[in-house]
C-alpha cells in the first residue's frame, strides 16, 4: 500500500494518526488534541443541541405538584436552544473543515514520502504555511469576528422569520415553534398586516427615490456652482458647505427636529414673522414627509458635492475649450460636457445611495420617529420606513418573527439593486488592472 | 460692454447664491450654539442671538448629569473600536485585494450580501447572544460589534484603494527578498495612509453617532455613551431640558466637526477613491 493512502486513512479515522505515521510527531500531536476535543464534543453534546434546534423545546415552564406543594418548573427556552443549535452546527462545520484538512495534510506528506522526498520539520511546516497561505492567515481573525458577530446573528434573525416568536408567545413561559412560511402568508393576506406592509413599502420606495434624486441633483449643482471659474474663495465655500456632513448626524437630526417644532421652532417663527400661518411640519402627514426629505437633503447633499468635486477636477480643460471654439454657451457646456462626465463617473454611487436610502434609519427615527401615527396601520406611522417599522416591531412590540420577515423583504429589495450595480464595479470584477 | 455687464451680474449672482447656501448649511449649528448660551431651559426664544449670554448650561452639564463619564465612555469605546476595526479592515481588504486564493470570490460575494442586510436586523440576535454570554452592559460588547461591523461597511472602499496601488512596487520589494509581512508593513501600510485615515474616521464617527445599539446594550447610566445620554435627555423629557441638550450637543459635535474639517482632504480622497470604482 502506498504511504499516502495509509496516512490519509489513518487520519480519517483519528486525526493526527496519519501524521504520526508520517513521523511528524509534533504536528500529529496538535491534530490529535484538536481532533479529540472535536470528537468528544460531537459524541457528547452535538445531538442534544441539534435536536433542540429542530424541536425548539418540548416542555414549557409549568407548575408541577411535588407532594403537597406546587412548584414552578423551568421549561425549555426555545430561543437559547436555537442559538445553541446554530452554534453547534457552526462548530460541526468548522470541525469538518479541520478534519478534511487533516486528511489532506496526511495524504500530501505521505505522497511526498512515496517519492522519497524529505519531510518538513514542525518549524519548517509553519514557515511554509506562512509563505504559501499568507492570505488565509491574514484573513483568519477578521473571519472569526465576522462569522460570530455578523453572520451567526443574521442567520438567527432569518430563522426567526419562520417561527411564531412574537408577543404573546415569548419564552420561557411559552415554547416557540417553527411555522414555515406562515408569517409571510400573514403579511400578504391578513388585512391588518398587508395594508400596513403595502403602505410602508410604497412610502419607502418613494422616499428612496426622492431622497436620492434631491441629494444627487443638489450636490452636483452646488459643485458645479463652486467650480465656475468666476467664483472666488472656492476652498472657503467648500468648507462651509461640507459642515452638515461633518456634524455627527445624530446630533444634527435631533437639532433639526427641534428647529421644525410646530410651536416653538425657529422655522415656524420666521414663517409667522412673514405674516403667514405656521406649517404643521411634524404633525401633518404630508408635511412630515416633506420635512424628513428636507432634513435628508441637508445631510446628504455635501456627500454628493464632494464626489462631484472629485470628478469635476478630472475633466480636462481642453474639452471646455473645444466647446467654446464651437461657440457653446455656459448652459450648453454644462449639458454637453460637465453633466455626462459627472453622471458617468457617479452612476454606480447613485444606485448605492438609493439602496442606502431604503435603510436610512436615523433620519426617520430621529426626526419623526415614524409619526404622525396612522390609525389604519399596524404599529406604524405615516413616515415609517420598512427599517423603522422593523425596529418598532422588534423592540417595542416584541413581534420578532414579523420583524424578521420585514428584514428579509428589505434585504431582497436592497440586494436587487445592489447586486445589479456592484457587478458592474471594477472593485468587484476580477481586477485585470493589477494582474 | 454688455457681455462684461452680464458677466459681472453672473459673478455677483453666484456669490449671492453661495452665501444663501452657506447660511442654510450653517444655520442649525449656529442656532444650537446660540441656544446653549440662552437662559432658561425652553426651546422657545424671540431672537436668534440671546440677550444675555450664560454658561450655566455647560456648568450644569458637568454638575448635574454624568456627562463627563459618558464622554470618557464614548472616547474609550470609539478609540478601541477604531483601533481594532481599522486593523481588521486592513487585514481583510489587503488580503482580498492582493492575493488570489481559493474562496476569494466567495468571500467577496459573502461580504457583498452581508452589506445588504439592514444593519440592526442582527441586533436583536446579538442582544440575545450577549445576554447568554453575560456581556450585556459591557463596553467590550460594543467594541466587538462595532469593529466587526466596520469590516463589512468599509471593505469595498478599502479594497478599491489597495487595487490602485501598483503591483510593481511589491514585486520590486519581493525581488530584494522582502517577506509578505515586510511588504505589508513597510510598503502597503505607509501607502494606504489616506485610506486608513478615511476609514478610521468613519469608524470613529460611527461610534460617536450610534445610539440604537448602544442604548440596547448599555443598561446603567454609568456605562452610557454620549449619544445615548443626549438622546435620552431630549427624547424622554419632551424637550424640557432643551438648552442643556444644546450645550451637550455643542460639546460633542464641535470636536468631531473640527476633526472632519481638518481632515477634509483625506475625506475627499477616500470618498472619491470609493466612487471611482465604476
């Protein structure tokens, strides 16, 4: 039998054995230790956790008669069972990867021995790994962080959409169950839910379109305005107009909410000073929507302005000169030279901003908190976006499963737009430029 | 004669427009600064510039609220997250941009997909997770979540930046026998200073601004960050402490804003680097 098959087989049975067979003692020991810990875990805990993930608990908390006394017995906690189940699935995945790696290593070293090549010492193996697999080493720490702090929670949230984890079914008093697509069906067919869903979704899309268009057009126009050769103190104007971007938006939005206060805010007092009646900025459904768009313009225009500046400085002067020779006026130059150049360079960003605006939580939450309240809506107000509705559902109403459904809808929405645009960006395509 | 006149007219017009726009852009900041110097505690005032200036609210801020503690908490969380987050971001974007390894495309796609989930959808889950791990009410939880989140939000900009650094630089160094580590530390990091500044500023600012997650995790007044403290000040008591909030807001926003304006150049570079991907 070849040494490579022997080593691989041994390692497949017990991690590390193949390495021992290959006379790589230290390496074998490392593999053996990690492997036995893994096998112990699989044999001892895994099945219980996986079972928990499937059943989500069998016994709710209940009163049990012990002799003459009735005692509260703690039942299964479905949510913890779910998390533990997920974590052990993940651990199993990691272990499988490790096991395969171990077999592969034994096989490769065995093959080298078949060819009568010298075997690496432990130190050499480590150095070799540092050279060959530098990228993996570098990525290991971020990988673990992202898996545990982003992916695991996301998977958990997505799973919640398929359970009935919503007030009043809250553990530990109740057991949560899998309900399949039940929540999605309710969202679409049950009247209280579907009318809110439709309304909020429509407003979210309208909001994203208007918010993107206004900040984009505003930003480009301001950049062009400053970029005119006749304008002096360019740096000063740019700095002054960048200020809204520089102020932490959490602060500026809270400030703006007070500025737009119907009774005491300065905006209405100026309007009244002009002899007009004040506008119900935040309490009238229509004006509340106008207000959040205005606030968003104030925050968002500087970003586009900065981007447009970057593009404008790269437009070669001779293009304008050529246009002038042809007798083009200022407006014509803008339309034929500036605008196409700016549009071309910033189009991918435009789509990203649109996708981002679908999720602009802060603007809505801090300015209006979704209000004014809409009596026809289920836990939502006139200005609520899908994101803020999700937030309210989860944190104020404990409707976790419905919140997760909304989260998935938002994801689908954003993904549709983003994938389409990202696939066209240089950063994503294989980079021929550095090859 | 006539073209000159219209030219002058246009010049004046443009400048007038810029003055109006600058006024709009600065007004909220100006108003909140003025409010912080106002006597009394209400939102209402007859004039923009208060008749008598007072520093009482700034004093109150330090004497009656836990503002100083909040400030230190925020600084601690933001500094640690920025350090850790920038480090993780650097590792990720560098490896993805520079190395061709198995699973690279998958990694890219995964990062892309992760970016599209609403950020705090995972929040509830993280909350339950932290609860099971007993990490609730701890600043470390915030630091960990912020820094791993920083990878997701900034990786494409950072990667785009690394892509623009010519490969020949590294090859030359490798020819001279430099190791991967050496190339990374002495060539790539110094060259990526603008991007690092941009990214760390973004992460730092994110920590200053976030109040949703912080509010969820931090349970006691002593552990709160500024954003949470200020948000509660103006949110729960229905603006009765408005001038106090104004003073607090000025003290937070001023340093951050100045930092941003001071580092403007890097910001412009960073944003355009991210934009020119197209």
